[in-house]
């Protein structure tokens, strides 16, 4: 049994970190098993150390997913959000990104520009944008505003309508909220994995306009890789190879040069063993077009039959380390409040928060 375990660890180590890591893990297996921990014994925290080869890099940003697509609401108000911003700050997060100003009928604030574009908008009971900006001001964080995703116009080929409503929204938002000291940039919420739906035109026009209006504040995008874990591929589409991914995004990013400043590809749609290869391509493309390269490290688990639960710590650490090895400049996660926060409705999220803080030696 002992030899089988050692062989298994060698195989895992070779897959995730090469020969040096394999050697380290082999030496770890020779140690005697630890006695079971006494429940509640805080002195044991951090005693059983993760192998050195998986260092990871810290998370400094998170999305705020309050106008949600596929995760449940926690029904927080200003008091709960204030408490959560405080725990973000303790973990080292200094940037929050509103995932979107709205999706379809649901919006984060009473935007006149959006309500004028369609007659099925649901008037929001709370101005979430003002709330988030006020909290970002209070906790000395940067706030990026995510634009409106109609969930419709650009999907049916009427991409100019998607552009027009967002150009008006950008003007409205900057006029209303631009005075906040925390207002630091923009996020283009339309997410794609390939060269589809006139995405280059949509993002280029919106990104350039946002920069012009706001005095050249940075613009971020977070596309995804057309890998084996996308809904399209699981429904029968073909996953793109690393080479195909590089070719398509070379063209897209070439069209976005001057309109986008931060490229933060989502990292959850490919297998763990191939993630590093895609991240290296993303970094090279970002460098080529003068963009900063972040990784959007998903803190939820795509491998479970239930959508979506907090990710297992080892998986998160592996992805953080793949980002480090690939030379990413920073990490944003989707998303802290549901999947990493001690305040989350999911108790597993609080445990993930504890494991993260232990690994990076973060104390109160």
C-alpha cells in the first residue's frame, strides 16, 4: 500500500510540477503519518505543509456577481456587503469588478439608458453601483464598472444595438458615479471563447469610448477558452487546440489593441494538465499587444455534478501556481463572496478562505 501511494504521488507530481516536485513529494512520503488532530486545536493550523513546488500567487481582485447568471443570490444588503468587503481586505483583495451592470431584464441600478432600450426592464430596489462604490471608497479599494449585457441583441446579430446602449450607459455612469475616488476602470461583460458575434467590433467600440470618457481609465475583458469544460463542447462542439486558440485570439486582440488594457482569461474550461500551456499563450499574446495579463482563477468547481460549489483547495492552489509559472501579472477570481468568503452561504467557502490564508501566511 505504501509503495502504491508513493507511485501515485510521483505521477501526480510529474504532471503538475516536473522532476523536482516529484523528488520532493517522494521524500514527503517517507515521513510517518501524523496523529489525528484534536477537534478545535488551533495549534495544528499550518503544521502540515503543502509541497514547496506549489507556491501559487496571491489573489488581489474579485468579481462582484450581484446581477447573476448561474449562481444563487445571497440576498445581502449594505451591512452584509460591508462585512464582506472587510474580509476581502484582510485576504489582500484591493480591486472589485462589477461583473455586469445588468443582464436582460435585470439591472444593478436604475440606468435610464438601459430602461430606454427595452420595455421589460425590472426596476431595481437598490442602487448597487452606488453601494459598491461607497464601500470601495471606505475600504480603499479600486472599483471597475461592468457594462450591460442584453443577453439578446448581440446573440441574434444586432450587435450595433448592444454597442449603442452601452455607449449611452458609459456616458450616464461616468457622469453619475465618476466622482468616486474608487472608480478605477471598466469591464466589458460580453464573454466569448472564439471569434464570434462581431466581438472585436463590440469590444473595440465600447472600450475606446469608455477610455475617452473617463480620461483613459483601463478596460478589462475576461473571455474563456473553448475547452473541454465549456457548455458548447459538452454539448457536442469541438474543443480548440492550443494552436487554434492562439490563432483566433491573435486576430481578436489585434483588433482590440488600444481599446483593452487588461486581458484576464477564465481558467476553468480546460483540464488541469493543459492549463499551463494555454496560460503561456495568453501571456505571450498580451505582451504582443501591450496588454496586462491577469488570470481569472475560478474559485468554484466545474468538475462536480452540482453547479456550482466552492472549489477544492488543492485545485485552487494548482491553478494559482500555474498562473505563477506562466508569468501572470495578477489574479482575479470569480468569485470571492460566494466561493471563498467566510460570510458565504456555503460553509465550504469559509474553509477555503482559511486554507488560503494559511498557505499565504495571512493573519489578522
